[in-house]
């Protein structure tokens, strides 16, 4: 089995490191291609470095397409003349549709939505498949991705919102907790690094508490916010003010996602 990775940027590098770090396939079975060849030369001793996307596609059984959305059509066009019918193509982009990619390559396709939390093996990776993918290929991909954490299948129509929930979410969570820590710092002499550590560890612990004990959000609030107490005051502010902000957040991100999908339609000549 040969595993190809086209695009050695943030995601391509993470996928190569994570997947080739498992015992599933030998490191020599991984093939890498990148637009800027100089960036992958150092990998030659360990992996198969390819001089072009077409060279990689002629050999690989499964190919991870880890390029920017604006490059997707070009890459598919590069590999189309040489890629075998049975080759399984895996896109990492949530906004480009199967129907668009199939216009160029009539292949088995999956979309994989990664999360940066894969770096600490805590990802909730999303996956969906086109109708040509066989059960054993689904299983193979799910197994390969499980080295980064949990894997969840969603229908293609839900991949957009799913991407906001797992892929964008680390950025949203970091922004929210950054605000919390910044405002907290104006009310205390505790050094900023200590505030951040206290909040982050409490955040991670709250997640673990909920997942381990299957608590709902209301149950956690009920455990902490005694009637007429201090936590209850803070919870009231959050319940009153945050829904409006969150509504705006999802309106904006989903609007932006539709725009990316429209741009992809133009790129694929629809
Ligand atoms: N970053 C995330 O957290 C994240 C999360 C979810 C989904 N994604 C998706 O994952 C995909 C990759 O994202 P990324 O963050 O890894 O992007 P990135 O860091 O910008 O890397 C893109 C890589 O693709 C290479 N490339 C571009 N055009 C190419 C071509 N024609 N042939 C071969 N290689 C080419 C680039 O080469 P150069 O070295 O020449 O620039 C670069 O190494 C995108 O579709 C993105 O939407 C990313």
C-alpha cells in the first residue's frame, strides 16, 4: 500500500508525522509532493519524495490532498491523466464538493476535516465519502485517522457546520478564553501566566468531567452555581449576553463558507 500526501504545509506535515508514526505502514510507503520542492528535500532519507504531483499519483493507492482550496482544481488536473480508477482521493477541504472534484477525476473520494488538536491526539476528525468508496476503504481511512483521536462520519451536507465545530472551534475557544483571561487580569494582581494556567486547566478539567461523567452543561452549572451565590451572578450575565454574540459568530462563519463554496464553483467552471 502506498500513501501519498500532496501539499506539505501545516496539515500535510501533521498528517505525515501522525500517520507514519503508527505501525500501520512502513515510512517508505509514504510518498510526498509539494509545490516548493526545496521544502520536502530533507524528507528523502525517510520517505519517498516525488518531483511532481503526477509522479506521486501514478504510484499511490490513497492520496491526501493537503493544498489550499484555490489549488485543488490544478492538483486534480495534474494527477487526472495518471491516477488509477481505484485510487482513493482524500480532500482536506470542507467547502469543495464531491460533485466538483468528480468533474475532474471520477474517483473514490473522501473529505476529511482535521483539527489542530490532532497534534496532541485529541482530535475529533470528521469524514464523509462519495458513493464509490467501498467498506474496506472506509475502514482503512478511519483506521489511519484514528492515530489523531476520534473519527466521526457525517453526511456531506453537514460538513460545513461540522468544520466550524471541530476545525474552527480551537480558534473560537482560544478567543473566548483569551477575553476571559484579559478581563480577569484587570481585577487581580495574579500574574497573567498564572491566570492563563488556572483557566486552561480548569477548562480542560471541565471537559474531562463532562465527558467522563456524561454530565450535561446544566448539570455542571447546577453543581457549581448555588442559588443566590456568586457563580449564579456570572452565569446570568453569560445567558443574557452571549447568545446574541454566538448567533452573529455562526452567521458570519457560515456566510464566509458559502462564499468559499461559490468561489470553488467558479473555479470548477460551474
Ligand atoms: N490548517 C488547518 O487547521 C486546517 C483545518 C481544516 C482544514 N484545512 C484544509 O487543509 C488544506 C491544507 O491547509 P493547510 O493549512 O495545510 O495549508 P498550507 O499550510 O497553506 O499548506 C498548503 C501546502 O500545499 C502546497 N501546494 C500548494 N499548491 C500546490 C500544488 N499545486 N502542488 C503541490 N503542492 C501545492 C503548498 O506548497 P508551498 O510550499 O509551495 O506553499 C503548501 O505546502 C486546505 O484545504 C485547508 O482548507 C486546514
